[in-house]
C-alpha cells in the first residue's frame, strides 16, 4: 500500500511540474545590415506563482536567466538583462522576475545577404516559494533579411 501511495504522489508531482512551463519568444526586425548591430527582444513569460532569478543573481547559488547562441553567423554584442524585483524567499530578499520579462539584445550578423535564421537559447530556472525545478533551455528561432552595408 505504501508503494502505491508513493507512486501516486510521485505521479502527481511529475504532472504538476510538467504543467509548469516558462515560454520565450524572439522579436526581430525585418532586416539587418551585415556586420552592424541590430536590436532584438527576448520576451520570457514565467507561469503564475513562479519566479526566475535576475542576471546577475543576488546569491551565488541562484541560476539566472541567460541568453546565448551557438550560431557561427551571429555575435551577441550586448544583452541588457533587466533588474528583478526584490522579494522575500526563505527569510531573505532576492531579485527575481515574475510574469513577463523583456530582455533587449544587440546582435551582429555576419552571414551572407538574403534570408538568415537567428537562433538563440534561453536558459532559466523557475522556482516557487518552496522549491525550484531543474534549469530548462528554450530554443528560439526567427528569421530576417540580411543586406549589405553602404
């Protein structure tokens, strides 16, 4: 009987965690000049009742929201991580994001003229008042037209 109850509780925990999924979207301009920086925005949405840690985090053990790329034709020039709101968790104040967070990103594209794919990765860990889920990567893709500079 104990084994059945433990299995049911584990199943409930897994289903609950699976239903808690942060999302992210990539907002790009229609075109960009090769070799010059262009601005994009990563919009992260954190489920109600959950939070993610700002970058840089308040405490060393916190895993902040991070943005990266593995694309050989993109260079992240600047990521303007916004400051989080100070909230109390476990008796300590910490800077977190809740709800929707817009993160401005400056990117330099080095590809060839024409349609180009922009691929970014967002990694974040979401937590509630008592626990944290494992960090999750979210792949973001978008496209824009690359043009030669004058």
